[in-house]
C-alpha cells in the first residue's frame, strides 16, 4: 500500500513540488508542511485506532 502511494506521488511529482516549495520559501513551506503532517498524523492515528478494534 505505501509503495503504491509513493509511486503515485512520484508520478504526480508531488515530492519534487514540495521540495521546490520548501527550498524557495522555507518559512511558509515549513508552516504548511507542519499543518499537512499534523493532518496526516491524525489520519494515521484514526486508521490505527480502527484497525485495533
């Protein structure tokens, strides 16, 4: 599953776009990245909680 997600992100060049945004505007990019990672973490925690039940 993770492999497919990374392949899909690579296909859309999401990783490259994030890297370019991070290096061109580090302060804004860092704040947005922190928000995105917090959202991803909530999603992973919710999935983890449902998988344990």
